[in-house]
């Protein structure tokens, strides 16, 4: 399942961020920073597509466990 589509430039500024599951703005920014960190640490010859289940899973678990 696609949970988000993002386009991030080489300086870390997101140019496009479409979330298909509701995420508060703070969580969206946290996700973008996390994903940018993963992408920056990769070799140049590796694809920039990532499986985000672990990243989204952590955020979603935190949201479920936090009182609202």
C-alpha cells in the first residue's frame, strides 16, 4: 500500500509531499527528515525508492499509543 509520495531535493527541501494516511504536520516533517536521512546515507548507484513500512510503522504505533 502506498502511504505517501515525496519528492525531496538534494538539500533536503521537500518539493512534493502527498500523504494518503492522515498525518499531523509535525509527523509529516519528522517523516520527511527521516526519509531524507536514509536517502543521504545511500551510495549514489542505489535507487531512491524506499520501503517505508518501518518508518511509517513507528510513527503510526506512536500515534496509536499516544492519548488524544
